[in-house]
């Protein structure tokens, strides 16, 4: 007779998807929210000349604006109300998480559980508003001066009215995306913020593919080179999938226990530690910290003159996508946030206390502080490998792209985000299906018991 676990394993498939009503509602809600996000990317800021904007944007093709445009799903190119994307919220999240690790009052809030988390989320929202206002003003001023040297202006009527309306529009768009991401997380499936970033990248992939095939058709690139690019992208995707599933399993032993006159044998289990514990967060955080100041600096640098204009031009040139300084700062940001976010999501001392509380121990390691030290030691070694993996997968393809003029959408950062978010979302869908199967088995067992 098949056990309940065997029956569950046989029935757990997407064939049972039609019976999971709650899961279907969550998926439809997520798809609807992402469609709304895409529609918002076509709503332009007031007072923008789209023809002049297109001419100016084409002049800076291949630079930092193209890279940021990838994360915004083309919203920056169209200068829509969500041109800033979700990056101000991510930057504010970085600041709040850093402060909650070093600032004692915020450390205390972090330990208060749900109430403290809500308070920190409120600080993140306030930080998002402040950052968006400053960045919106910088972009408004930059748009007024962008292309002034060539006699082309993207702004129809420059002045304070345009600046204020731009700030209000960008603030409303960013806050709406922040709210939309939170709604996807709570009422949909997957992480809302990550899905919004992934949707922006995926939306631009057909255009990038079409551009590559057009270059191959016109002879700008050879067919063999096109094949190498596609095979390379598939190889990167396969490598990402392989590494993301890698785990270091630590054996956990539970002692024998006696209940009444019966002696129960000790159990064994594993504590899985992922090789890439922080997931896609380090590249996103590092990109947001680099891209937003660079975007504002490039807009402002177009209209600035004199020493200030030369300084901004020097900064944007030195930190251009593919430049050595940009690559060095990007790698440093990825490594830093890999270790930082791992420390945020996994606490060795708390894990060791929980194991001790329930009688579990690592063979050969004393429970308590020694266990915490051992977990920290293992996790540090794993994170070193994971950080090097993230740096390699994000920088090596980007370096080749900057040298060979391949679209950013085939780079390691974009592929890592798309693959990682897709795997996390599929895992959540399978988790909902698993829960639905358990509910079905429980109902069947109750019916059989009544007979």
C-alpha cells in the first residue's frame, strides 16, 4: 500500500493546478499587477517633447542610461512617471538595514518582531520619499539642460512649474510601484519588488533579441558570433541554475527520548545552507547605489558648464558601464552586500539557541556558543564562494558586453535576476501546490475515518 508521502509525491504536479483556487487567484493578481506596471511605463511626464527626448537618448546609447533603462523596463527612455523605477525604495532599504545593524535604537526595533518591522518599513517609506524628491529634482534640472549645447531640448517649457510637476509625478510613480510591489508580495506570488525588476528586464528582451538578429541580417555581426552569444547566454543560465541549487547540509542529531515506558530512537535531519544565501539582492543593491547617482550626474552634466560640468563629465566617464572603476566598485558592492545580507537573513546564535532548545546538536560540536561559532565559520566560508560566484557571473559577461557591444539584457546581472526570481517564484508555486495536496490528503483521511 502506498504511503501518504508516496501519494503526495505522485500527485504533486502542475496537473493539479486547476484545483488550487487560491493559487490561481494569486497568480492572476500578480500578472495583473505586472501588466499595470508595464502600462505605467508608457505614461509620460508632463511637459516632455518625445521626439527631442528620443534624439537625445540615442546620442547616449550604450552608456549608463541604457543600463538603468534596462532595470526600469524602458520607462527612462520614454521618461515616464516611473522613470526612477523602484531604485529609490531599494536604496532606502539599504540605508535602513545598515542603520538597523549599527544604530542601537533601530537594533532594538529589529528585535521587537512584527511591530519593530512595521516601524522600520515606515522609515524605509519616508526615506524613499526623500530620495525620490532629490533625484526627481536632479533629473528635472538635467532634462532642462540636456542637449542645450546642440540646440535640442527635451523640455517644452522649462522653469519651476516643470520642475515641481516632474518631482510630484516621479514621486507618485515611485510610491505607486512601492505599493504595487508590497501588494504582490502579500496578495500575489513571489517577491513583488524582485518581480517588478524582472518584468522590466524581460519586457526589453524581445527588443534586444530583435536587434541582434537584425544586426546579423544586415551583416553588422556574423551569424557565428550571434550563435556564440546565444550559446553563452544559455550556458550562463545553466550555470546559475546549478549553483543556486547548491547546498551545504549540516547533520543535526536528536537524542533518544523516553515517553512513559516507551523509548523513541533519536532522529537525524539536515540544516541546509545555500551557497548563495542572499540570492539576487547583492547585485540589485550594488546596481542601485551606482546607477542612481550616475543617472542624475549624467543628466546634470549635459547642461552644466565650466568646472562643474567638467567634473560631472569626468565622473560619468570614469564610472561608465564597463569602465575599470565601475567594475571595481560594482564588485566591491556585490561582495559587501553578499556578506551583509547573509548576516541579516541568517543568525548563527539564534539558530544554535533553537537547536539547543529542541535538543538538537551537531555531532562533535558542543551545543550553545560552540555551535554558533561553528555555524558562523561554515557560513563565512560558503559566503566567500557565493560572493565570488556572484561577482564572476555579474562582471565577466558585462566586461565582454562592453567590449563587444552586445545588449545589456544578455549580461550576467540581468540573467541572474531573471533566473533567480523565476526559480524563487516557481518554488513558491510548488509550495502552494504542496499545501493544497496536504489539504486534499487530510480531507480524504477524514472521509475514510467516518466510514
